[in-house]
C-alpha cells in the first residue's frame, strides 16, 4: 500500500471456478502459467487502473469411493471443486505469500436466510465480524490458566472485516452478516443454536477461513 493509504494490490479469493469467471472476464485477467503453487490453487492476474488484481481459486480434487478407491467415469477421474474451509485457508495463505496484497476479499455465492430478510441475487458485503457456526470447541485444557471460554471464542472466530462504507454507498451494496461452516446442509442441534445465535443473514463455506 502506498504511503497515502491507496490500495495498489487486491487479492480476491473465490472457491469455485464458475464463481470466479465473471470477475476474470470483466477485469480481463489472465491465467498465471508456469508457476507451481501450494495445493491446487489456480491464479489469474491483471491491471485495473494503476493497481494490480489477483483472483485465486481453490482448484479441483479427485472424488473417492467409501473404500478409498478413486471414482471414475468413462475411464476418467471424477473431480469436484475444492470448496469449504480447509482449501480456502491454504489458498488464502498461498495467495498472500505470493502476492503481498494490500487487501484480501472473499467473494462468491452464499445461502441466505429468508426469514431474516435475505434476497436472492443481491450482492452483500459484511461489515460485522465473520463467525464459524459449526466449529464448536467447548473445553479447557488440563493445567492451563486460560479462561473457560477462550477455546470457545477461538472456535467461533469473530473476525472483523475491513470497513468500507464509501464503497458500499458508491456501488449501492447491501450489508449482510456471514456465518461460515464446513457443511452446507441445514444445521441442527448445537450447530443450529450457534448459527441462530450469530443471526447470520448469509451462510457460506469459506469467508471465516479467508478472514482468519
């Protein structure tokens, strides 16, 4: 970042390729070739105005049957996009290490809670702490002097996003809280209690990992 606070390098982390393609196309980014990245990360880069933009995705993974054998179709390995918290953490770490961005953006699609007012196809930006709703760690290690809630708070995360009121106003974006989980099924039991407690408008699988 320049001494005046101007952002020069932006890293956008996107889980799935089809989510990233509109950004890549709109900004005329080019795929980074000939570089070996940690994990299966795929990177695109380009110049917008006087700044640099990098879009990275998690890549793909082979699918395995319950007996551990790779699933195949017509002789080819079946692959899916690497969604969820672990690939997002690895990809974000590698992107920051490679490109030293001034800011990091987690972008993509999310589920919305209609009863709280979520609207389909609306673009949201979170301005409240991003929390895990299914990383429930409620214990105290023997012999330590930590408060009983320290691990519980660590599990939830509560990572504060970058405040961007001017951008939201200029682009007419909507604010919405985000809850991250490693599963996209409907939460039940204690997980549902944590999700409801956070009152998250949006439910995704990566944002807290990127923010953390």
